[in-house]
C-alpha cells in the first residue's frame, strides 16, 4: 500500500455522513455553511431539485430517487464538492492528493457542519473509492486484472465483452460492511473496468466527536486499501501509481 507505481486508477473519493432524524436541521444551514467555506474556494452554489435521476454506475443504468433537495457547493477549480441536505453531508474529491489531505478536508467540513447544528448524532457513515482500471485488449481477460474474476466454464467460455458483479463483505474492525463492485463502463468512447469500494457502517453510536470519527475513517480507509490491493492481479497492481 502506498508503493510508487506507474499510474493512479482513482477517479473519485467521497465520504458521506447521515445524521439522526432527531437533529434540529433546517434550510438555513446550507447557506450558513456556504458563507463559511466560500472563502476557502467553494464559491459555486447549486440547488439540486428533488426527484428521480438516471445514473450510470459501474456500467449499469439505475434510477435513484432523492426524496429531498440538496445544495452543492463546488470548489472553484472543480477538484472537490460538498453536498448538504436534510440530515446528510457528503464531501467528494476528484483531484485526490492523498488520504491525509482528504481526511483533513472531511474533518474540517464536518466540524463546520457540527458547529452549525450545535448538537449531532450520526446514523450512518460511508467512505467510498471509485477506480477506473484501463486495459488494452479487444476482449476482457479478467484474470490478468482482477483476483475476483468469475470462473466461466463450458458454454460460458466465450470472449467476455462486458460484466458486472457485486459482493458485500462483513468487517469487525471497524464494524461495517464493504460493498465491492466491479464492472465495465463506457468512458471517453472507450471501455474501462470500474473497481468501486464503499465501506459503510451504521454502527456509529460511539462516534460522538470529530476525533472519534477520524479514528473510524482511518480504519475504514486502511481496510479499503487492503481490499484494493487484494482485488488486483499482482502484475497489474505493479503497473499502477501510488494509491494512498
């Protein structure tokens, strides 16, 4: 983990917090958060309307229903995005420059939010990393890329054109589940393999301070790193860049 390799597959990292319904939340909070972080580069404010949207995630079209509106606060250079809505806060980064800096951003935004709420309790925390694994063959030879490649036998032994698979893995340290998704996706008129790792926990009653949340995120990040490495063929992994 953290070895110097050839190219980074990471395209997006995000951290999502869900707060208890008991929190006294109102629509003045997004505006107050914007006033705090706009001088830190989050200058673009957009309100996303409630409703259904179609997204392409790991190569599959899916309808996602947002029961409530949310406000997006985007950094002026497009590198990061804060999303805030009733009882939720998400921090996204695409220009990823290491776990230390990402964690600092998460904790800073979360602290601003908690200070505005005055009191808080969490119902869910998620840490997610989305990677694009490129390859240069006409058909997909999964065994040279992934360790989780399915064994196709008999009449299934054909050139693989597209695929999708999902696993949910239980973890005790920290307590939670890691949603492991791989599949093909069309990107820039070409095909890529998505490796989507999402560590989610609802066992968050003891996360009552920014510091304890930071400890949890460190542990979740460490598990994601281990799973990332173990998901890849060793030779393929050795051709990638630093993943920290």
